[in-house]
């Protein structure tokens, strides 16, 4: 029979790496539910004071996103006119407004979703600003002339997924190496 011995020198790095990786694999979460979309400017979805200042953004993810557009003037607002925006920073720390059209290929109106999507932004060098403040907004690019909302997000979440810190991956790898058991023969 082979017996494996696990020492505290093996367990401690694994526990530490697991705890650190949970913190480093964080995301910033914004609820879209009930947010009205205006055509005369940005509507703030939310502002988060993050403890992850300077951390690179890996992706932006929408989960269960559902949008309803309105017909306020006899001409409906369309899905491809609605954008989401996030205030981030570039590698030099300069402010960047990153925006995208989640339903940019859909020139229809009414209700769309629920939909899930992930936008990989790792190659765009986007970061959490140095002050840690992240603001998400939404808007319509077409002003129908009405004071009423152009659309409303019925449900959904927008997640700003962060790149794990390299030190955490190293600690986790060392911890996993330490778990390799040693075989001892019993004589």
C-alpha cells in the first residue's frame, strides 16, 4: 500500500493561492434591470468604487440582457441604436470611454433577449482607472425628439472581467507543485 503524506508546507501554499485567486479573478458587476435609455445623453447605470485600480480588463460580459425599445413618435427606436459605455483608462492612465452596441446588427424594434455575450478586450489595453472608480452608462444614438425614454433594459447584468494578477498564478502553480505526494516504502 502507498501512503501519501501532506504537510502544512504543502497545504498552506494551496490555501493561500486559492484565497488570492478568488480575489484576483474578480469582476465588476452592473445590473441593467430597469435602466431607461435616453436619446438626449447618457443614463448612468451605476458607479463602482473598485479596489482593483490599475488592473487590466480582460472582457466585458452581458448575461441575460433583455432590451425593449419604444415607439414614441410614430418611428420606433431600434436595437442597433442602443449602446453601453464604460469609463476606463489606457495603459498611461488616461481616461477612455469604451462603448459598444450589443445588438448592432439588429435593425428591428420591440423586445430582444435575453441574450448572453462576451467581448474580449484584452488586446485593447483597457484598465481600471487609478482612482478605482468605474462608471457604466447607456444611451441611444438616435434622438426621436421625444422626452420619453428610447428604450429600457428589462433585465441583465454587465460584468467587467479583470485579468488575474500574475503573482496569483505563480503562487497557485507552486502550491499545486507542492501537492505532489512522496512515496515512502514501508519496510
